[in-house]
């Protein structure tokens, strides 16, 4: 870069074989592939839940097969991420305690200086790019952002997944607060990946090291010059002798095993400790019975006046019976068969072919004979007929 | 001459006698006829072919009090029409025979029904002649489905609208008159009296029945009026928050009572509301036990939140509501629900400050990244233009 423009763009400078340096072991690359998958799925199933009222979010949720399936995918990916975190903890522990490799991912003052220098270089205030080691400040920023994010997402995710357990130890308000933090952190993480990671390793220059596991010497020279210098000086890795390695492994493996079991139990508790709301029965739709009529059978018209109680005379009770059952046809105007029950006098006068009431003798009265046969248009009820018969037998009195 | 005279007298006598006989015979013929239904006053009532009888003709008999028929079931069918109520009714200008189509002559044809209910079920279909829109709506209703399934107790048109007394209840635009709203719950109560009793005790029902407040919902505001759907379905459950929201997001009504219009927003923003809303949008028939408004606030017995006995503002009442689905919930669990408040420094302060933090943290972090990335892009473009190989 310090070369002048006289050096024109050339294809390959030399024919000698390109020296490649291993950058990521295949286990790390597999972990990255799983992380990339779970993170992406978490993002695309999580953000629609954060913005569930919008059309695009609903379309995505529908695409995943509804909110329950969306949540299931999100939960499964969260579990994958938890397993990855456990793997990473154990793997890092091995590197630190057994292999005693350099903790090159630890941030330091140099990284702040590098970031500042890179920025003012970009602005044109300095001629020199910062010289960086195994991990640049961009990579460290991203790594620690991922660690921070995973911790926040794990804790807040636990609280939302297990709200009742959480409320036993913390104020209930922490649960909606977790949801707010989970959503905010998610937005931050996704946007950081889009801006920082996409630019840093895909757009700036497609860095294939995470897929091939290797970088060329030239790439190393440009991106990790200090590490390259260390490798060439034989300072990068100080492999322990097999005996020491063996001794450290004998200590580390049981510790790691216990730690792994504890963490796996943690994951099990995370997933399975709460199911109350899922197993409770459906609430009933109404706490009171639905059909409780005020009348036995609702009717649209007014109920007719009942037979009034009282002494057996036309004026006291019998007249009303005739009024309700007979007068419709047998009245002064219509007088079917010349018979009217509109008044006491009409009733005793009888029909065109003779009287229908024989005072004192109900059974001889034509009225009783017709009514007893049944089927008359104005049929008296059995009770009414009995009352009328009693009245006739009692002399068919008016008053 | 005498013979002639006497023959003339005889002729006269015969003529007189003959005429007398004819008169007598005619008189004998006419008298029974005069007592028959075809007598003079009836002829004035019974219309010519194709014309409907005048209502006055029907009311001539049918306004007499106490007219009734006993049906084979032993029930009494009242045949009296209260003409003063009828004159006030929406149907005052409709001819009786428009509905009672088979009754245009006297004597009337016999009733072909065994019970009162059978009579109602036979009659109500005539309503569609004029009220086709409403009638067709009822066909999809829970009541008509029940009738179709053989439940004769289910309501038909005339159970709610007595055709002889039904007053006009809408204005010129078809909108329900405010005073008409007051009587609606009583109409439904004829069959749903237990629900009515619960409603009367509710915040809505008490305001309507005791204060005559027509801002509050009556039965039909939630259940619909003619196309009343089955409220026990999954679909109804999922849609129900929108029913409450019709009034509870309307500031014109809520401001009068100092009630928040954020109740739907805050519900939808929470786990339960989000799920219910998404179910409703994506799988409207989904079974769910996620609570909707009425699971916590009551179905018909909806109480004020500050009700001294049942109010949800009281922590133990809210906890009881939570425990119906989350039996293990403890006393701090109800605070997981923000009680329809939008987080603020006074309500759900932790949530408010978390949101506030991310409101500034996200733009700060992403903004810094964008600035750095932009500076990097510009620098690399400059170097590429200068011909640098590895940028």
C-alpha cells in the first residue's frame, strides 16, 4: 500500500506456491456454521414477533406456519445456541488451561488505539493503517458483542420462557422488562451483523477463512501482520510436551465433565421447568347457564285473562269464560246459528233452533252436549267446562 | 154479475193470500239467513275477491278483550289485539291479512297447530316478505341454527319483535334510537334471564338499567342483532377483543369516564394479546386458552377495575385471574402484566428504562458502526482509484 502508483495492477506476482496458514480448526468452522444457522433463524423468527402488528411480520409468521410454529423454531434455535455456548465454554477452557494458548481474543488498550488509528487513517489524518495481530479490533468487537448478546438473550429468554419461576425470585415486572431487552438486543444484534459483519468479512473483501479454515500469506500480511511475524519468529504457539499436556488433561476433563453436566441440566431446566399455562383447561365462555327462560315458552301475544275465581254466577265468573272462548263467533253481530253469548239474556235465549242452556240440568243443555263431544272451534278447557256445568246445575244464575 | 163480482173477489182474495204466502215464504227463507254469517254487516266486512279485508273489520271482533282459543295442547292462544298498542306500532298501516294470509273470510279456517309454539314457528316466516335483509341475516344466526336442529325454544322473529306492538326503533337512516337500546336486554332476558341477572350487576348493565346510560353496550352490541353468532366458538373467542375495542378505543366515549383508550394496544403488545391477534389473523378457528378481555374482566358480569370487591386493580383479584391458567403463580407474578399501562417512569419503570436504554444504545452502536464503515468504504475507494492493488 505504501508503494506508489507506478506499480500497476498485476495478476499473480510469482509462480511460487502460495503458503497458507491455518486460521480456524474444523470444529470452530462447524460451530460457526451452526451459529450462523441458528442466529439467522432466531432473527427471522424473532423479529416478526417483536413487530407482530405489522403486515410483513404477519406474512412471515404465516409463512412459518403460524405463531406457535414460529415460536417452536425460535425455541429450537435457542437450544442449539445454548449447546453452542456450552461447547464454546468448554473448548475455550481447554485452550486456556490445557493448551495454554495465547488469549488473543482478549481486548486491550491496543485495540482502542487500533480502532482510533484505523478511523483517522480512513479520514486521511495518518498515513499508516494499524498493524494488528491474530484478531483485529473489528473481530474482537464482534466476538465480544456476540458474547454480550448471547448472555443477555439467554437471561432474558429464560425469564420469558419461565415467567413463574422468575417471579419467585424477582419482581414480576422483570418479565416484560426482559421482553423489552430481548427485543432491543435482537434488533441491535441483527443490525450489527448486517452493518459490521457483512461489511467486514463479505463486502470489504470476501474473507473465506471461516469456510476454508486457511488464509494465504498475503492475506495474513495485510490483515494480521503481527500474527504473521510471530508465526515466522516461532512465537505464536508454544506447544507443551506430551507429558505435561497429558497431566493437564487428566485434571481438565473431569472438571469439564462436571461443568458440562451442570450446564446441560441448566438447559434442561430452561426448556422443561414450566408448563402450567399450556396444560390448563380452556376457560368457560359463560359462568351462568345460557338458556333460562322467564316464561316456560315465550309467546308473542298477550296471555288471555284466566277464569276469575268467585261465586258461580254469570257476572262473577261465567260471563268471562264465554267472553274469552265463545263471543268471537257467538256475538250480537255474528250470532252464529243465531246464538250469542254477548250477554246473559242472549245466552239464555239460545240459538235459532232453541235454547242451549237448561238451568238446573247441565246434561240436557245443548251447550254442554256440544262441548262434551269436543272439537268445537271455541272449545272450553276441561276445567272451564266443569265450571260451566256446575253453574248450569246451580240454576245458571246471572247474579 | 154477482158471479163476476164474486169471481173478482175470489181472485182478489187469492191474490192477497198468494202474496201473503209468498211474503210468508220469503220471510221464512230470509229470517234464518239474516242470522247467518252472510248477513248484512258481514257483507260490508268481507271484501271483494282479491282485496284484503280492512283492519277495522278484523279489529271489530279482535279488539274485544279476552278472546282466545284453547289449543289441543291445552294452552290458550289469545286472539285479542290491543288496538291502541297496535296503532302505535310500526305495523299500524299494514293489513292484518298481509301476515295472516290465510284469514280473509269468515268463518276463519281452523288453526292447524297443536301448541302455541307451533303457531309462532308457523307464523314467523311471513316477516321476510317485508324484512328480507333482517330475515336472511337470522338464517345464519345461532337461534335459527338451533331451530333448524329441532330446538323449538330458540328465538324466532316474533319472540323479540311482537308484531302487534313492536314500535319503530330506528331513525330515518336505520340507526337504532337511543331509547330503544334501554329495552334490549329485557327482550333477550325472556330466554336468557340468568345472563341478564349477571349483566344487571355488571358495570355496563347497571349503568343501562339503573341510570339509563346508552353509552354502555347492550346485548346486541357484542353479540350482533339478527345474525347473532354462537359466542362459544373459537372464532368468536379470538375476535372478541375487537368487540370490546369498538368502544374502548373510542375517545369520544372513553374520555367521558376517564378510561384509557390504550387497552387494546397494551393487550396486543403483550404475550397473550399478540398470540390471540395472530391466531385470529392466521388461523381464525384455532383453539386457545390464551386469555381474551372477558377471561379477566368477566363475561356478562364485567366489573369496574376499581370495584371494592371484584376489581382487578386489587392485587389478589388479579392474582386469582392469573392463577386460573397459571396455578403456580405467586404474588409477584401479576406484575408481569403491565395492567394496560404504557410503560412510564411511574408505571412499569424497569420496562420504561430498558426501552429508553435501547432507544439510545441501538442508534449509538449502529451509528458508530455505520460511520466507521462509511469511512472505510471511502478510504478504500480512494486507494483503489489511486491504483493500490490490495484494498
